[in-house]
C-alpha cells in the first residue's frame, strides 16, 4: 500500500512542477526542490543548488508569453526514502519574439527524489535531468 501512495505522491510532485511553471507560481515551484538540487540538460553545464536553478528558470521564462507542459507516462522506482521517476513530456512555449512563434519540445525528465515528510507531497527533487527527444518551431 505504501508503494502506491509513494507513486501517487511522486506523480503529484511532477504534475505540480508542470503546473507551477505554466502558472508562474514560483513559490510553489521552489518548494518542490531540495536546496542542493542538481539540474542537468537545460544549460550547457549542470546547475547546482536551488538558487542557481531558480535564477536560470526565471531568465528562461522571460522569453515566453506562456507555456504548457503536458506529462505523459511515468515509470517510478522507489527504494526506501529515495526514488527515481522517468516522465515523458511535451512542452509548448509561446515565444514573446518573434511574436506568435511556438517552440515545441518532446523530451523525458529523469528525476531523483528524496523523501521529505514536511514537503507538500512528501518528496523533494534532488536531481533533475532533461533528455531532449525532438523539437519544432512553428509560426
């Protein structure tokens, strides 16, 4: 029973991740991560620490009028107080410039989590990686 509850809680972490970005709710987004989070695949070099990650995200969001992150199937492995989630993603980004342009990304999130009983969903992200599959820019 605990495994099913943990799987749902981890799915809720990733769904909150997507919704928080799309709604620009950075307070809620911040709460999903451990202070020492490592993030790979979004920038040329890994981003280490929550403040570095949030500064990067803030700068990237300035480029977009809006975004929509749609999550697909998720595979989760749980080992005690640690877990790994593989989550498919399609993200649509409406660009500010050039006006009306869409950037669509197909990718996979590889996310490691640590149990944090005080966290909203009981888990926090300690490592997050974007694995791009393809992208397309449209007008």
